[in-house]
């Protein structure tokens, strides 16, 4: 049998064609609904009289409910299946996202952002856990990277789309930012029933795999899930693992950077003198293009070499350098865009190899709960990042100090990564 015809080759290729594009689409919609408030804020803050501190707190409060409900949501997904639970998540977050159009003061802003976090809790760790049920360990960094390019592509397409929607200002008596929330929330509602029809919970039920592919895949995954001295299968043991908490700390630094810049990127660019909200939304796509390219390259190289820790650490340090450079050139649009693009490449480049680390030593129920724990603890950074940047912006009139904070967090994350002891599943 030729190498190209071996079940390991054809099965993985089939998985990538069938699962990754669809899951990628879901994540684009999810991430855009999560961060489109950054584009809406270009006009919403002015219309509603929100200060930078109010906006930063409202952006970050999403992660309070999101963090609290991550673990129970993912355990429920493991119980009822990804197909039903992901569809439920999409339906509820779509409804709340559309409801963001009715924000009229700080209280309603905080409330709806809190509800959006509750609705979306479990989506990302649920998909990561779902991928472990389909992709063998050696293929996961690339699979996760391809899926997670959705966060970068949401920034790429979100800019132009949001730019166009902001131009609807005054149509049917609605502000442009209200149209943005309504129209960008609808895809989640439309995709919820598609999830029910398209996703299979396990390879055993996937009729779109050949019998040979299905047999090879189930056998390989079963072998990887067998007890190993360095693996955790029990949820209580996993939660008591220092390695799991170290990974949560690393991901905290990554999430701090991702949302610290995602919620503020349009306003950082606006502060450089690009006054048109529509123009700012367009220009903000540039760092996300760079991030998407870096994710695929770094994730693919990590899988080919089998190395994870150095890929995470060096990417984090590149992100830190980008934020530091952006803080040092606060008056140049071109240089700031270049620096922020480097930051985005570094931060998003960590994601594929990072998520291959916890799934390498967690299996079964421990994988569902452990992945959710890492994500939920780390997403406290999603609250702290935008909130602190907002307060710093109000206090100093500049984003520079906030950018230095994001850079420092990534340096700490890189250091913790390199201090991790290699395991049998992650030999380097």
C-alpha cells in the first residue's frame, strides 16, 4: 500500500476536509460576536457617553460568567455530546449577541456582556476536547491551529464587515453600531440547526469515513487513551496536577494579550489620527492577516518536529517584542501597525502548539474538565486585559503602559513554558 493510501494518511485528510472548515466557520462567528464590541465602540462610546474605563470593564465582564461556567459546560458536553451542546451554545449566544443592539447605558452594557459570556461558555474548550476525540496526538497542533485561525480571520473579515455596517448609521432609526450587533449575531442563530445535522459525536458513528479509516482511527485513539504513568484520566487527579495549573498560568498570559489588544486595537489605531470609524475598522484587519499566517506556519512546524514548548515560548517572546515596539512608537501609524502585526503573529502563533500540551497528558473525563479548567482560569486574563488597559488609558491618556503590561505577561508565560518538565507524550 502506498504511503498516500495508508489509512493514517487518508483518515487524517478526510478529517481535515470534513471537520476543520466547519468548526473554523463556527469559531469565526463566535469570536466575531465576542470582540465586535471593539468595532462598535468606535461610535457606541460616543453615542452613549462611555469612558474608556466603562468600556474596558464591560468588555472584560464577559469573562466573569464565561470563566465560572466553563468547566460545568464542558462536562455537560462530554455527557450529552458535542452535537447537541454546541448547537445549544450557538443558539443562546446568537440571541444575546443580537440583544446587544439594545444597550442604552452602562448597566445594560455590563448585563448583556455578562450574559453573552454565560451563553458562550464551553464553546472553545468543547471544540478542543472534541478535536481530541478525532485527531491523533501527533496531528493536534496543526488541527488546533487551523481551527483557531478563526480568531485571526474573524479580525480580518470583521474589520471590513464592521466598517460597512457602521456606515448604516441612521438607517431605520438605528445607529451603525446597533446594526453591527444585529447582523453579526444572526449567523450564530442560522448555524445552530446546521450543527445538529452535520456534527457526529464520535468517529464510530461517522458514515463519511471509510470502514478502513474508521477502524484505524478508533484503534489509534483507543491506544492513545490507555493508562500511562504520565497521563491523568481522573478529573480529581487532573485538577491536582501542578502541570495543569502551570499550563493555565501560561495560557493566562496568552489570553491577557489576545483580548488586551483585540478589544482595544480599533481605538489604538483611532488614537493615531485615523479618525474615520469605517477606515479604522478596515486597517485593523492587517495584524489579523499576519496572525493567521503565523498560526498555520507555527502549528504545522510544531507537528512536523514534535516540539511544543519552544514553539510556544519563542512565539510568546515575539509577541512581547511586538507590544514593546508598539509602546515605543505611539505616534506613527505605519510603525505601530508593523509592531502590532508582529505582536499578533507571536501571540496567535502560540495557540496550536500550546493546546497540544494539555491534551497530551489528559484523557477521557479529565481531558474535558482539564481543558475547560485551563481555559477558564486563563480567561480571567480576558477580564483583566481590557479592563486594565481601559483604566490605564483614562489615567495616562496613552495606551503605552497597557502595551508594556501585555508584553510583560508574555515574557512570564514564555519563562513558565520553558520550565515545564518534558513528559513521555511531549518529549521535547
